[in-house]
């Protein structure tokens, strides 16, 4: 008897939020045990959710092998990227609706990467303005491309973005700059060479990089710097989160090139973290705002935040100069 035809999968927006969170948690940790722990559910329950979703859409999100190693498939990588975007937009919709319902006229919604330095985020929350005593700051977490897009469309008032791409619709004011770091096994020949490594020290390794969807400018800058130095990058793995990087490095599957806040979080036995000496890979982080936003609140808040990191607030004329500045790119 022939099998009945499969019904086409329902649109992604009909998939329950908890299932999207389950897929994202597993993609970040590449471990059913660790993902289930984060979600506060049992491992069999998580496995069932993933299996049912894969059956529903008739494609594999993850591959598993006998060594309990979990890897994202190409379909899984695309799915996770869009699932993150869906959840972010849902959270943003709720936040905007709450603000409208509560009638807060002086509310700023500010975005940052999940990998942002927490000192920056704390500074945003602690800012108080005399001229806006009822100011309320609401924080959202997104990846860099989503942050810039949300500022451009007015969904976010401001954002902290590492190495934003050039865009005439935004002003990006650099306030911090840091080198990139490499995470490698302590048995790696270059692990104890010097305080700082160069890309040539990693020429024989597979490189673990954040995907373009997560950090487009940083991703491209690393590969461009390698080519300028006559290296042929061995880009083996595109990742979505630092836990993936740690897992792959610990398994001996390559070296991970990361930004400072991420690299300094790694405290895993057997893994060494060192800065990269190449000055062209010094990464700026910027406060991003819409170029046409003339709000006094935005101006005063931006000045207050920037003065904490640059020593003095930029005057309005200086902010205007950043509209066409190339300093927001990797030097």
C-alpha cells in the first residue's frame, strides 16, 4: 500500500517558541546534556522535541555520531539563524507593546550583542539624566546585523555594535577597541611562543570563526588579513556561539579566533587564549544611532555614555562627522 503524501510543513511562525529555544540551545552547546540543563528539561524530552521537529520538516538539523558528538547541518545552521531572528522580533514586539501600554514617553530601547562586555551594558543601565528624570532604559540582545537593521528601522533607539558595516543611514561612534584573540590547545606548538601570536602561527590549523551572519565585518577581516599576508586560510568551521568554539577546540578540531569579551570568558582546562598581534585585527565597538534622529534624549544619553569611555563627550558637530567616518571599520 503506497504511503500517504506528506503534508507540507507549517510556516516557521507556527512552531512553538519553546521548540525554537530548544534548537538554539542545542546549536550553542552541541551537547544534549548541556542544552537540556540550560532549558531545565530532561535529555529525553529535548531529544524528542528535536526529533519531532526534524520529522515535521523532513530534514536534519543536527548530525550525531557514536562519540556523542553533535554538529549542525547546513540546513540546521540556516534554521538556527532564522530562529534567532524570529525570537528577537517577538521579544522586541512585546517590549514595544509594553512601553506603549505603560505610557513611558522617555524610554530608550538599546540593543547589544550577546557577547558584549558586561561593563558596557551596566553603564547603559546606570545612566541618569537630570533633564529626563523619568528615563527608562530597556535592553535587547541581538546579533550585529540585526542590531544595525533594528536601529535603521527605528525599532531600537541605540545599539552597541562591534565593527558595524558602513551605512549612510546610521552614525557609528567608536568608544572601545581591542585585539582579536585565538583559543588553542595548550599542546599547540604556538601556545607558549610569545605573549602575542600572528596569523602565520596558525597557518597549518583549521580555523574556527564566527559565521558572517553573526559578525560579518570581523569574519571578512580575518580572511582578508590572512590573504594579505600570503596565507591560504583553512576555514573549517563557522560557529554561532562561544560554547561551540570551546567544544571544537577541545576536540582538537581547530583553533578559534574570537573577540575579546568572548575569549576572556574561556576558562577551560587544556585551552590557552592569546591575543593576535596584527594591528589590522584590532576591533572597534561603536555606539550606533540613526543618522536622522534629532532627539534631545538620544543626544544627551549618547554623550553621557560616550564620556564614560572616551573621557569627554563628543559635541554635536563631532557626531555629525562620524556619519561618513571610516573609523568604524577594521583599520
